[in-house]
C-alpha cells in the first residue's frame, strides 16, 4: 500500500508561492520532468523499443561515439524546452549553444543521457541539467553559460533505474527526490530534504586507473585500502557503478565520496567530466544536501568556466572525506612523503 505524498507539481507550486522569482525555473523543471517520463518509457523497453544502444557514425563534443538514445533524448529535450522560458540550450550532443527564445530569462545546460553506453547492459543511466539566469549585456550566446555554478537557479538529474527519480534543488531550498509513479504518470515525493551524512567509509573511483593518478589521490586510496590497520583507522568499502547519476544517487542517500580526478593520460589532465552540465549540477545538489564538491582542492561552484564544454576533476560527497582529499593535495610535505626514500606513507600517518 502506497501512502499519499506530495507530488512534484505541488512542490513547485509551493516554491513559487514562497518566491515568485522561481516561476520560470519551475516551468523549466516541469518541462524536464515531462520529457523524462517519455524517455523513461523508451529506456524501460530497452531493445524491445529498438536499437537505442546502437552506435552511430557521429560523435559528441566529448569525442565519444553517439548512441541512438543520445540523439533521441537530445531531440526530445530540445523540443520541450523550446516551449519553456529558455533562451538557449547547451548540450553534450551539440557543439554550439542552440538559441531557443532570445527573450527568455533562463538558459539550460544538460547531458541528455549520462552513461548511454550502459543501456544495453541494464545499468542505471540518467539526464543531468543545470538552469542558469541569462546574463544582461552578454555579447555572445555562450557568455550566458560562462558563469560559476553558484549562480544556478536550479539543477538536478533524472535517474532511470529500478525506479525513475528526479533529484533537484530549486533556489536556496534543500535537495529533494521525486519518484515516478508509473500508474499515474506523475512524480511523487520519495525523499524530503536529502541530508548527506558528514562522514562515511565508502569511496567510489575507477581503480583501474591507479597507475595514472597523481600522488595525492594514490595516497588517499592507499590509506583507505589499509583499513583499520592504516592511518585512517577504519575499514572502507569501494563502490563504482561507472554511471555518474547512479554513484551520485547512492551518495546522496547514504554518504561516501566519489572521485574522478584528472590524471596523467593524454586528454585527462584537466579532468574528464564537464563543468557546466555534470560537475556544477551535481555539486549544487550535493551542497544543498549538506555535502561538499571540489576539483580535489577548490569548490566546484566557485570555478569560472573557460568554455561551454570545459572539463574538470570532480570529488564530491560527505564533507569529511572530501575535505580530507583536499588535505592530501594541499599538504606541502606531501611530495616528500611519497618519495621512495620515505616509503609508502599517507597524509594521516605521523
């Protein structure tokens, strides 16, 4: 038996009633939610719908081969956002910003399908979005997007998994989770005011890249792996889904830390995730839930984008371990401690 809970429409109406300035952002959120219901149906059918996981001859801005689902989702969001108060759209699937309504007060940056390579293996994938105010006097369309993440009016992601849920934060409000009730075709509140635990003993990282990491990241993971016998004095678990929305959803609900650092591979030095439509919206959600998000050292939401598809390292989750990773990077004695002369010593070991 499912109890009656507030739905997304009611939440947005109440938010606008409390602050009328949020009305345009609420309209955009309604549009994104409506499009995600359509996509959820397609994704839920998988190969029964068609070859949504098939590769195309084209590539996106990341250089990845596009999937049929990437293009389908992009078209769905372009169509519905063209009817919302959106001046322009930046998408991972578009090389340049797309002008929609030049008189509208907001712009949207999004990854229409995060993790599309996982669809044929039935792993959770998602849509990530950032909603920003237009910049008065902007000369170029892209100038509207080149502002730090703290300027976001709203942000969030949709996760298409065992449940389809939309995770969002609007204005100064807390992070909320609404889950699609498929019987009624509407989103109903599943978690009110998400609160990330300040500390946790789970970390999420692609350990196969260990040899490419910089020394501070290696040392942090080394110390986690040593467990209760090591300098951190506790056992840790590792979780890595390989889908940003899936890892972020887990951390929002039970804490932990996610690391996707820059590394020594060609093209990875500045990180791999996109600042505008991956790192910024996730950081917005995490901070509104009491967590922290950095580029290993600096707050993500304070970074000035260098371009609409700029990349960045990303570390987010429980504030305690995120701050600890920053400590590994900023300790002036760190490089010496990691040299062969001193052996394998972590930041926390005296």
